[in-house]
C-alpha cells in the first residue's frame, strides 16, 4: 500500500530563534497540545521532527516501543535521510491525532487509529519519516547557502552539519534561519542507500536506559499523593456476588475497598497492602459454566456456514472423482504470558485527566479513559508508556478504565496493577483455530488443487472491537492462501462460537495458518516420496524471494534431506511483505518432551534499516513461538484461562537452542519482521519430529505422546 506523498500543502514549518526548525505533518487542533510545541508559535503538530538550536534532533514517534526497537528504527531512518549524527538523535512519543494513524492497519482493518501491531511500523512510517527529514534537510541547506552566498542545491548534510566545498555549519547554527525558509513544493529524497546510517547496526536508543533500569514503565510512575490499587475481576459475563469487608479491614495500610459491578478493588498505601486486603476479602463472582473450547470449533468446522475468502481455478472440478489427501490441524487458545503485568496510573485535576499506560492502541485508550471519566477526550492526556512485553497483549483497556474510576472515586492519583494470576485469568488469549486441509497431487509431482476450511474467531479484530465497543466483523483470517504456485485453490472460513475473550497476539492469524500450511505441505511431500525442500522449490517459481530464503536456510543449516531418521525439518512463509525460511533440528527427548537444539533462519525483509534489530526480532519471535508450542494448553475455568506459574514451560538459558539468522540483502521495499519467527517455528519443529519419529504433530501446543 502506497502512503500519501508529502509536499508543502500537507507540511507545516515552525520554529524560530531559540527553538529551531520544526517540521510537522497535517496540522491538527491547537487545543490538543504537542510534546514539541515550537515556543510561542500557535502550531500544534502531527508527525514531525525538531531540530533545536543546540543541534539536537528530536523525532515524534507514533509507534509504541514494545521491545521491538521501533524507536531506534524510525529514528535511524530519519537520521539517515536528514544527514544527522546518530548521537544527536532523540525521540518522544507522538501526541494524539488522527494523522498519526497507522495507514496499513486502517487499510486492512478499516479502523483509523494509532496502533502498533501486525509487523507494520516500518512499512507504515518509513516513507513519511523520510519525507519529513528530506524537507528539513532542504531548508537547512537553503539557510546555510544564504550565509555562504552559494546555490542551495550545491549543499548537502552529513553528520549533523550542512556542508559545501570544505565549509560546514552545524544544524543548530542554522536551524532558526531554516525555519524562515519557504519550504519546497515537495520533498527530494536521497537515493536509496546513499545515506551513511541506514543499514548499519547502530546501538538502540532505549538500551542504555533499559540496561541501568531508568526506563520507566506504567508501573514505575510516581506522583504526589498517589495511592496504589489492586483488583479482582469477574469472568466474562460474570458479576461480583459477595466479599468480606470485615476481613479486609484487618490489613495494615488499607485505605478503602471499592466495589464495581464486575470487580472489587482495594486502595492502599502500598500495592502489597491493597493486594493482601483483597485476598482477605475473598471476593466471589459468578460466570460461565466450564466448557471445552474445542467443542465449538469442531461443530463449526463440521456444520457451520462458511464464507469464501479466496478462490482460484476450479477446485471442485479438478478434485471430482478423486480422493485428495487431507489432514486437520488444531491450534489451542494461547495465553500471552506477558512479562509486564497490566498497569495504569490515573490523575484527575480540575476536570483534566492524565493517564499513564502501556498500550498498543493509545488513541483508543484515550477515548476509553474519557468515557470512564465522563468527560471529553479533549480533556484527557494519555501518555503512552513503553510496553514491557512484545507478545501483543497490551490492547485490553479495562485496566485503564478501572484506574480512572478509582482516581475519580478517591480524589487522588491511583496506580493500578494486576497481580500475575489475575492478569493471566483476564488475558485476551490468541483465539483457537481448527483447519481442515485437502490437496490433490498432480502427476508431475506438484499440487493440482488445494482446499482450506478454517474455523476460528477474530484476533486483532476482537481487540479493536472491544476498544471501540462494537461487534467484531465476521471471522476472516489472513494468511490462509499458500504461497505456492497452485492453479486451483479454495479457501473458506467459518465463525466459531467459543466462550473465551480473544485478542491479538504477535504473528496474528498468519502465524497460526502457517503452521497448518507448512505442516501439510511436508505431509504431501512425504506421501509422494519427494524430498521436502525440492518439493517446495518446484512450486515456488512465482515466489523467487521465498525460494531463496528457504534454500539459504537449508544450505547454512546443512540440510540432510529430511529422510526417515533425520532430526531436521523445514518451513517457510511470506508474510508482512517479508520472506523467511527456517531449518529446525529437533527430537523427542527421553522425558518425552520436545528438544529443539538448533534453528537456522534466512530472512529477506527488503531494505534493512538496522540488521541488529532484525536479528533480535527473529530470535525473539522464534523463542516466543517455541514457548507457545510447548507450554501445555491452559485449563478453561468459567471462560478464563487458569493461571499457571510463569516459569512453567519456558526454556532456561542453558536450554535455549543455537540460533543463526542470515539476512538476505535486498533493495526492495522494507517488510515487517516481528511476526516472522512466530509463523515458521512450529511447522519446522513438527516436520523435524515427523522425519525423526514418523509421528505427525498436528496439534498446538505439541503433545508428543498424544495421537495426531
């Protein structure tokens, strides 16, 4: 999707003496406020960068830092185009405004808002950031050229200076004059690859603060007169039916108990005092009867009315009279196991509300906070804090709404944090999915026809629908169409009725469907007595980048052909504008648990901003996917996941497999990377186990001793 171009009609320039140059997109109402307001100017901005008289370059970043390094990535894109010195770059979270909306998500999900999800950040914001930087660079050059009496087109920028034939002026020296320049009609971008910073493994901007513990998350915020809160919450559809107030009163440090229709909260001088008081109060809730989520999936898959998502050729005609190979794959609902418990801080002062929260949907969170307080959204300032977990679970707004209500009732700033077990109980899990795949081999050893029928529930759409207080759209998963050159394809989806609160998880629907697709392709290859790599390559003529990715992973990993007795498996996927191939080496250990010893990934993510960020995201995604594939499925209690110790199932450092990530050089448009590892880990491991043992694992999470 091509984003709107930036020219002088959509760009605002502000600044002046003592302020510097501010480049901003699409002016929005003055009353909204801005973290980078240019002095006394009356401008309030959307996407922009600021160049101060001290030479400091500050970038307003629309995306939330969830550990993926996007603060660094977008700053690096901007610095490269601008010609800035890396040690002069700083970032600030962008303020509220529709112009900060993630245009890719708006296009795909019909929700125009600021959101960090679906591996979209660089894809959505690389072009606008470059154009803003190019406009600023042009104006800096014009200001310096005026001083030197030369043609501005003969000037350039490098390392934070405007340069011309041995002369140079620092950005700070000319930033005020640059603000007075007339902006050009449109931004003149550098030739791709001509800058000195893009593609370099520059250090992360957030790493020093994280290393020394000074980076603040929502739970770290401290305000004058602040009190602390903990809460117990009802299951989906449930209510608070009773508790013991007298028992809670014995807790030292308790300030008050606050009763909601669906929750009971305690306010205390410390969070520990509040949480202990709730334990003493022993709140009781009603809720749904326990039910097995797989029952609804099976019924829907077998009997539900389907929606055709994609059709090519004529599957029915080609397969009529034949017996296609078929298999059914099951993905259980998966909790996020977030490292950072949900937390929010709220303060009401003279009708104005301030909220500090780690959320991937800050604009929708601001609206929800305003609704909870009964005030206009224009009277709410929401500070989007870094998110201490990259699994994708920071989209539930209930914690923010409760923090606001508690601050309103108490008349004091309130810091609300959920204990880990409550956070797990209330988790909006990755939705379960059941997929039935069928395929008809062709006489030439390829696939003549392919059918996928999948039953499930909305993931990201479910999170957005709750935030918007709307009904989610019909289940329409992305990523079900195989990347292979198959002439006849039929893809259908069935909405399932499952009593669970579901939401987005890193990798999205695409990751779940890649498990089914890549496992089934491996099954087809083995049924045809074909070597799995050659079988795939033979059908990837229309996807040369994906063919190169899986071939590269196989070559580096020393692919042995995957014959019976091998411990190697392959998988590949084209997702989020990127391509990945993975070789996994895995066995079933003596304790009947899956042991993954080595992972080799080859990634073509187009034009790379920072290779270290790519490697970190691939490695992190692979390990997150390994945990999701091996931690046993949760027990469903009244429509909630039963809490388990966080340590259960996670790899210890000594057990983490050897991971190699090869980045394939490309000049194509940048793609997303954070969800790639989530997509290919499970099928590659399942294919390795099938080669080594003959046992096909078709259910996630894996249970090696269970029947397929």
